[in-house]
């Protein structure tokens, strides 16, 4: 019997780690092993100084059609509240680590991003979509409610109205509509998608790593605070940044360039 084909592929280049779903015959339906592979990639990003950005991508027509119900969901007598919570905790743990890691995580949806894929997407810092991508939370059609951050993070990101449209009505939205509502930050032509994603990621890699990490932390904290306490956090962040060698070196280089341009 031949070995099963791998469901993910992990590659690295010049500070970028990419985790690609490689199960196109199953529309990249997510298995527990695929979610674990995402977690492993996040852990590598978090612990290795040579890695600066994680890209999560897909191969084939779909980024992912969502969870592989047969492989991931409790069935029959196993379909009880205890097992449902246990499964939810596993996925929550990975998505929480994406949100917590002090480096950028980019989701590159080359095709439809549904169900748990959308819940994965809203835990990432940046969401880039090809024109043919669509986004949906079809769980409601199975009598379920998205339970892996799809409601809590989505609502925080796009508001209650759009969350109702996706999670309650089970609507499918286009990439352009996702851009309008703030779900994705960029939509690229399909024939330019890989090149444009690579260009964006390379620009992220070139930014000061300490400042990028602190910006991510500050944004997350400020989202939970009122404006006055948020400004306190900004001032604390600024105090940390100005003491770093990276900041001092970049400011010095900027000033020197200014002097050169004036001569």
C-alpha cells in the first residue's frame, strides 16, 4: 500500500516560512494534522530569530473548504459536548498562538476560504486574496455555529452586521466584498497573486523586526482598552523602541542621508 500524500508543505527562504496546504483533491479540507502543522510553523516563527514572517497558503482551487468533518468532527456517540469542547480547544490553541506571536502572519487565499479557514484567517495579521477567492462560514447550514474564533474575532474585525451576514445567514461573499468590509486588506489579480504576495512579504521582512513586533502587541492591547489607556500603552511602546539599537541605527542613517542630500 502506498503512503498517503502529504497534506502540507513547509518551505523557508530569506526570513520567510511558508506553510502550504497540499490536499487539493479534498479542497484542502482541514484535518487535525494540518492544524498541527500550522501550529508547528507558528512555533518555528516564534522561536527562531532568522524567521521574520509566516505565510499560510493553499494549493489548488480552494485555499480550504473548511474542516474535514469526517476526520475532525465527533460523530455518532462521540458527538457530545465534552468532545466538541476538546476539539475546539485544540484549534483555539493554534489560532491563539498566531495572534500572540510577535511577528507577522500572512494568510494568502488563492481560492475560496471557508469555515475553519476563515476562522484561521481572522487570527492572522494580514489577509491577501486573489480575485476568485470567496469567504464563508457555512457551519449554520449543518446546524452549527462557528466555534474556533470565527464569531469572536470576526465580530471584532468587521462588526456585528457583517458577522450576522456570514455566521447567521451563511452567506458567501466575494473577495471584493471582503475588501470593502475590511475582512481582507488587498485583492490581487489571479495571474499576479503569487508575485504580489511575495512582494508584500518581502517588504514586511525589510521592516525593523522589534518595531513590527511591538506594533502588533500595541494594536492588540489597544483594541481592548479605552482611548486614554491606549495612549498610555503607545507611550510605553515608544519608550521601549527608542532604547533599541535598531531604532538608533536607522535614525542615524536617516539623518545622515538628509545631510548628504543637502550638500
